[in-house]
């Protein structure tokens, strides 16, 4: 019975949203990234941006590529704000989760609860004096009292005791990698529903590397993309998502079947007669 319900629901949600999809790509150099690694990431993201448009350009609005080392952050924020204030949903390809910190001032309101849903192995709450890799949500929660964080897919083996304690101190909610397996899909759905009930606006951050095994010998270390697509579907149907951020810089993550599946899921949720190139 549940299988029949899933099939019927999947078919019925296709093209139900009235927003348009806008694609943006952003490269940002943060410590401890080396200059050569940043340049490679910037090139990969720009090529990925072009590749998506070559593949399915009719599905997207052209939001542009932004190198935040060569261009002012304000230029990116200005363009992003135009889309956030319209009937468009920004999908941001970036090499760092910290890029979300440029979005928060644009949508934060003291009268609205802002939720961040992070899908990835790490909490990314490293306490540092200034934003560097792994510190995105430390700064998000420290700077904005109305902001709350729900992490899905946390790898217990890669977290130390201090990370768990700090996540609890920050008021984070989380489900582990094991708890996000397909056999727990109903529990995940319920936890997401409970979280969404307390949020007015939501930003979704997906670390693409979590969809890829750490090594060939550790297949169980990857989050099932079917589960991620189910999460995306539920989140978008809520009508509360303001931005989706896809984080990656290695070609094996950017061009993986899993990433293609997520992009396909996003485009299937939006009506084809409301798309622009």
C-alpha cells in the first residue's frame, strides 16, 4: 500500500510549483583553501554552470557565475536579491557552504523564523574568528537569533565529542546518516514536517560529497539520493524554501549521477510553461 501511495504522490507533484528556477554559480576562496585549488574550483563551477545550460537551458533563468575573489560580494548579493524578491527560486552552485552567509542578510527578518536545512556528513559549526571552511552554521546561528538549523545525514564516525556538544549548545536538530536511510523514510518525513511547522522561511544546503562514498570500500557512507530527492520534494511543496544551495567543487561530485538526479528533481517540480532561458 505504501508503495502505491509513493508512486501516486510522485506523479502528482510534478510541475506543481509556480516559481521559476534561476541558476547561479559562486566561487569563494576561504581558509585553508590554496590559491591553485580555488582556481580549479572556480573553473569547475563555471564549466558546470555552462554544462547545465547546455543540457537543460530551457528549464532555467540565467543568473550568472560569480567569482567572489575577482568581483565584489555586493554585486552577487544585488543580483541574488532581485531573484529573492521575485517569483523565482535561486539554485546556487558553490564550492563552500559559507556562501549562504551572503544570503542571510537578504532574507532575515526579526519577525520571521528562518530555518536552514543542511544535508551533509558534517555539522559545519567550527567556531572561528572569521568565516573559513567548515564554519558556515556557527556564524549563521551566532549572528541571527531567529535562525535554526536541522542537519540531515550526520556521520557519527567523523564527529568528535566537542562537535556534538557544541551542536547541542547551539540548539541544532539533527538526524544521523544511519537515521536517514530509506528504511527510516517515514521518520525523516515526520521530523521534516515538525521542523517546517516552526519555520517561516527555509534555506536548503546540500553538500554533494555526502552523496558519494568516502571510498570504494565504504558504500554505506553515502546518503541515498532517493532519500535526498524525497526531502527536496517535501521541502518545496511546503512553499517555504527561499533558496537551494548545492555545494561541491570536484568534478566527480558536480557531474555525478546523484547531482544530475537532484537537478532533474528540481526541474520536474516546476511547470515547463513558466520557464525562461
